[in-house]
């Protein structure tokens, strides 16, 4: 009998898996700006940064 293979781990919040890591060196002030935006938008830092990228793509038609 074939048993279904169940994926282990946390379910995806967004459409595709986020399996690439990006390490940035930013100033304390820049970190605080990201934190402030993410708290005001009620998003995590990754989603906050992705929203900013989306805005830039729209503005510059990328």
C-alpha cells in the first residue's frame, strides 16, 4: 500500500518557498527604520523590504 508522503515543517505563508538567505550590513539607523516600518505595517522585516522593492518596481516600471 502506498502511503502519502507528508511534508514536515512549517506551512508556507507565501506562494513559493523562501530558501535563499541574504545577509546585509546596514547601520543601526537603517535597521531602526526597517523595524519602524514593519511595526507600522504589521509585517515582518522581509515582507516590509519586499513591499519596498515592489514600490520601486512600479515606480520605475521594472
